[in-house]
C-alpha cells in the first residue's frame, strides 16, 4: 500500500486514463472551507482512514474496554465505532481507527488463526476478538483502565419510521422538517467508513501482483446523496500508465516491465479478468458471500454481499464515467447547502407516491430525480447551481479527464476557481413548492432536459422523459421511463404543488394551535399516500365498462340480464351489451342447428352407402 501511495504521487497531472487522486498528504480543508472539500481530497482522506482502521467482531459493545486496552499495544487509537447486525443472532462489531497506517498494519500482522475455524488464512482488516486465556484477575484489571468512549453505539441502525415521523411532527416549520429529514436519513460517518473498508479489502487482496491497483467507491456512497443502507458501487482499476513520468527524475526509467499480451479484445479481456476476480472473492475473502457474475451486461459487474458489513456491493472495472458522474454530483452538493436536503425530500416524496421502485423497470430512478432537481436549480431566475458547460469552460490542464472509451469527463475540480456565487435566498420550503410547480407545467412531450446547457432542448426522440446524460450526451438517462410513469409524475407533482401550497399557507396557524404531537402537517401530509388522490391519470388507465369474460358467463339468465356484480355507468352501453349477447346467442343457436343438420346428413349418407353393397351381393346370389 505504501507503494500505491508513492505511485499516486508520481502520476502525471494530465494523465488520460485511470483514476486521478491526490497525494495523501493533501489536507481535506486546505484553502477551502471545511464544508467545501474537493472530491479528490474527500476520496483520498477516506481511503487513508480505511488504511488506518481495523474491524473487530466482539460479543457486545461491553467488550470495548478490554479490546481497546489490548489493541492499544499496537498504537494510538483515535476513533472507535460500534454497530450491530441483527439476523438470527446479534453480531457486534467495533471499528478502530489508529493514528497511523503502520499501527493498523501491526495490529493486522499480529492476528492469528485457530483450529476452531476451517478455511484458508487470509491477511485482512476483518478480525474477531476471542476470549482471554489469561488470568481472570488480569482481565478485570485491564478492563477498568481509562479509555475514550465509543463515538457511536449501534451506529448503522437507521432511524425508525415512528421516530422520524415524531421528529417531523415536532419541527418548527416545513424548512426544519426538510433539514431533519436529511440529517436523519443521510449516510452517516460510520457508514462511509465501512464502505471504504470494503474497498480496501479488494485493493489489498491483489496489491501483491498489482501494487498500483485501486478499488474506489462511487455512486451514492460518496456523492453525498446516499441514505442509510444504500448499496456500494466499486470500480477496480489496474495500473493503466505503467512507467508514468516521475517529476523528480530527469529522464524516463530504462527498466520496463514485461507484460502479458492480451490475445482478445478489450471487452472480452475485461470479462475474463472479472471472472478471475469473482473466483478470488468467492474463495478467499472473509465476509464475501453470494457472489454473482453479470458479465454480459453493457457494464460487466460482480455482485456480492458482505456479511460483516451488511452491504450489497457492485464491483466493475470499466465504469469510469460513473465515477466522474459521482464527482459531478458531489460538487453540486457542495456548492449550496440546500441542494442535498431538497433532493432527499423529493426522493422521499417520490418513494411515498410509488414513482420510484427499488427494482429496475419502467419507473423513474433516483438518479433521474436528482437530475430533475439540479436542472430546476439551474434554470431559476437567480440560479443556485451553474450549468455543466460553465464547469467545462473553467477547467484547466489539471482537470483533463478522458476515459478509455473516449468519454470526455473534463470539468473544473477546484470549487474556488469556479467563482460561482448564488444570490438566491429562497428557503427550502419555497424551493420545494417551486419544484413541484415547475414540473407540473414542464412540456415533457416535446422538450428534453440538458444540465450541460441549463435549459430545455427539442426532444431528439420519442422517449417519455428525455434527460441528456451530462457526460455521455448522446444518451438519455431516463430512457427506461414509460409513458404511463411520465403521466403519473406529471399528475403527482401537480397534486403535491396543490397540497404543499395549502400547507405553506396554513403551517403557522397549524403550529400555533397544535396541542397534540400526533397532528399530521407539512411534509407528513406530502408523504402520506391518500386512498383517493386529487387527480388520477386516466389517460392510460381507463377502466373497462365490463370484462369480456362476463359476456359469456355460464350462469347468464335467459332474459339477458347481466350477472350480479356487473354495473354499467352508461345506459346505452348496457343496451349495446344486451344486444351483443342476444345476437351472440342467436348465432350460437344457428351454429348448433347447422352442425346438427350436417351430422344427420352425414349419418344418412353413411347408412345408404353401407346398404348398397349388400343389395348387389343379394343379386349375385340369385
């Protein structure tokens, strides 16, 4: 791993392929305020935290004093977090962070194996703390030594639904409700640490053969829009620029690595490499289970579950555009503190309405919803977010990024150099209402949404919703959305606008007269899915007047009256149905009559033909 950090420091600033991360010596704050950390600094600092950490399974959080005193012999422990996984049994874990990477490495090297467990020993930051074999008196004395407290207990348990609703009921106003929802739903510090520890496990497992390999999280785990329990997306990259120029050298090295020649095309080679990586995960890495290889997809991935972290992980090797898209979303979230709470609220509303679905399909995705929020904030009279085009114009040579597929991911990375300052002072509740009003009037049928230009464009095809992919501008990120779901979105945002407008007007009076904490108001009414919506989309969901099977019920009365349970809203339709039934019965009778006549005729013909040979025989006998 030390070799990896050394190679990262020597990467050329204008490198074309691979992941470009800054040196670990770069501070997360630097010249920027603490609330505006560059994405590369954020990733680098979290990676360094993981290298300084170990995860130890214990019997309960009460084992922490003894664990702390035992592990302190390897170095200075600066942070400790506890969490519990509840399955058939309760599994307790404590994450310890050391002050230096060498101290965590010493603790891992001190780990051993036991005859009680079968399997191949693997060096890993995932350990378990067995009971002491020493004297009972020593164990008790060591547990009473002073130690810093746990920063979190059961830190990965998401807030319960009832507790969250109680917090929202007690909030002062709708703006405070939005902030409370964001703070209690977002992925917390321990969740981020666990995800980077999962990435480090992959990276260290192949570091002997690939010392410059990197396994880096992307997606909701790092872009600031992830919620508790979100899946982990990982990208694994080998060294793409072997022999990168070292700024301290006067000339390139004359010693060049021998390479194994690739005898197949790039995609086939990636698939074969990922198949081998999948075998490595399945056979050797502790905690990794349920490994599934999905290698024929557009982006080949390996899916697995990590039982020590309770994480669903998607590992890819060729999704650099997804990594840089995460960086872009992270930057938008850092530019204004209102972006993430507003996005969380809209995602929660969409979930309560059934607009989003955890399974892939015709529904709008959370990523598409985030794009809708960003576009709304870009096109305001006083924009809160800049266009992606302005980020591209502000880029310099250090910001140059082009993936191996030729996708240009160049945009400014330094938030200070962007020199964008919004003059918009709208409150969160006002922005939420404006969002619903804006999209209730947006022409999805004819217009496409472009975050690059911060304006709508003529739709290039007949997709229900067209959102231009910010990095691959020939693609539509919402191509999967059906016409029915687009119509539902339009109706639901209109309903939400009507409802929220009344809530904003009545929020002060409701709170003043709210003596009962059970009162539902503000966002709670927005999230509540009513039995009868204000307006139902009947453009694509017209109910049938009558089922076709009801026309041919065996229990139909001779008079043609409909069976019980069938009602007709229109008398003319009722008469038409009865006429159809009567004509159908007549036709059936005629068909039966024709078939019976045909049967009789064929029987008669058969009998006459059988009698003819008999008479002729009698004649010959005479």
